[in-house]
C-alpha cells in the first residue's frame, strides 16, 4: 500500500525547487506489510527518489543563514577538528548527525501515527486555511518581512549543552536542531504535513531521518575532512528566497479546491509551456536574486513581480503533473445511489472509487493504474462511480458511505462489485495497472 511517486510528482516539484535553488503513502495494515512494501518501493526506485529529494531539502536547509554560519564553530565545539584521525573525526561527526536525527525522527513517527486525523482534517476549510496562512507567514519570514529566531538567552543555554566526545557531539546535534528552528521550521511544516497524510510510521521515520542526514551532511564533511566552506554572503539570502517561493506555492496548493483554481483534466501542451515560461521569467526577473530589504523601489517591485510569476508558474506545473495523459480517463458517475441502482437493474458489475485531491495514494491509483488504456477499456463493462471526498466536495452522506456502508476508516479505497451486487474485492493502496486489470477481468 505504499505510495510515493504521485506525491513526489506534485509536492515533490516544490522540493525540487529547493534542491535546485540551494523538496502519500497509504496506511499499511501491518508492520509486516509495511516492511515488504518499503522494500518493494526501494526496489522500484520510487521510495529512493522520495528520500533523495527529502535529503536534498535537508541539505538546502543547511545552506540558510540560520545554519550555515554555525557549521565551522559547531564542529570545533564537539571536537571533530581536534580529532587525531579521520576515523575519529568521522565518528564524532556521525554522533552529531545522529543527535539531529534523534530530534526529528520521532516527530515524523508521531505525525504518521496521527495520519488518519490529518487526512480527515484536510477536508476542513478552516484547517486548510490555517495551513495556508502558516505557509504564507513562513514565506514572508524567508523574504525578510519578519525574523523568526529563538531568544538569545535560550540560544546561549542550548549552545552550552554537551561538550567534546561522542556523547557531547550527540547532545550538541540534538540541540542544534532546536537552535536552527527558524530555518528548519518551514521545511519541517511541509514535510510533517506530508508525512501525516501518508499514515505510514515507517516512511515517517525514514523521511525525517533522511532530512536529518541532509541537514547534517555539511557538518559531517567539515568534521571528517576538515574542509573549509565558502564564506557566508548574499547567496544565503538567495536560498531563503527559494524557500519563500516554495512556501507560497504550497499555500496556494492547499487552497486549490477552496479557491477553485483552474486545473487541466489532461496534460495539454499549453498547460506545461505557459507555467514553465512563467517560472523561468520569474526567476530571471528577480524572484531569487533581488531583495525586498535592499535596493531601489524598482528592484523591490521587480522582486515582487518575479515572486508572483514564479509561484504561478510552479503551481501550474504541479497541476500539469497531476493531470492525466490524453485519452486515459474513466467516465465516472458522481452519484453513488444512482450508479448502484443502474448496476443492479442491468446486472452489471459496479466499480466504486473513493478519492480526494488531498489523498496522494488515490492520485497514484488514478495515474498509474486507472489511466492505463487497457483498464479504461475494461472499465466500460462496469458502472463506474467516484465518491469525491475533496475539501470542496465532501458531504456527511459521502463520508457515511465510506465509513458505515464499507466500514473503511480512510482513503484510498476502490471496491469492485460483481453483477449480482456482491463485493468481489477492495483495494486500499496503489497497485500496478496489470494488477488492476486482472482484478477487473476476474469480475463477471
């Protein structure tokens, strides 16, 4: 039931912006299933790609003004620069990175454990609005409108924790995550929200572990090999601007249904070319390299226009990635009761798909299985109905069908009934097009 690819195609574009400029799994029924699916995803490369993107987000966070200037000093504090051998320096540096992971990995696991609540909450306009406001506030902080920082007294106390040696390096790594909170916060908010929708404890731990190792990578390199990093400069502010653009894209992405933003049903060329052009224009015009705090009024205006067009372009590309390939679309009905009646009267099998635009696993099923031309053709034997639980479409009656009639706590869910109305099989996670096709063909 593990899903990575579709979510990484959508939210992963935002992650790719972070990596280049410097970033759902479905619930597993048992730990055994989860372990097998994690291994399967690794074998297929999808999980590996997801974790690589998240690692890149951590590495990009290390290039922000909250973290980067601290690297050389912090490495000296826990003694890696004074190590007698490179092996000792590597072990001290690794202890430091594990300290960071000890802070963040539990956050990922807790977020995944509350995933069912997160999925339901993402249908609530107030929750979506709150998340969007949070991302906008963090974007403004990245652009310098206001500063997020821990009180100086608290920073000093945290910096005094630990000392030299492996234990000290571990403790310093742990508190370093707290000291760097002003710049890790925006990325963590996105990542934890994403992990929450996956409802996979295993992926939550892997994702936050990958982020921790990305955040600590430069510390490890400096501590192990005693390299000198480039001096701080304006380029650090450019990294923050990239984060700001990403935060604004995600704010609008969460509000896409509430704002009724136009989205393509299929992947049309214009829906790719125009957003790509806007994104390039925005980056060139000043979205990243200009500043709201410095320069002339004209330069600040250029910065604003650049940010707006870059955000619009990136959002358009997200929508294009979510769209289906041309001609790969099942003709769904939207009235469950009417579809059930038609199927019963005509003795035809019934195909019921519960989905939502916030459900990554649902989108994976849509794009990787149900958009296959063979599946589309086979579905014409069925009466297909989709129960849409997106924020702007969900109703108490629709949730009752899912939770009471089918006794299913969350998404994704696809149920196949035979021609006599009996439930033949249900799917609760992404499957391949071949598996889905075999399932349909087995139903009379």
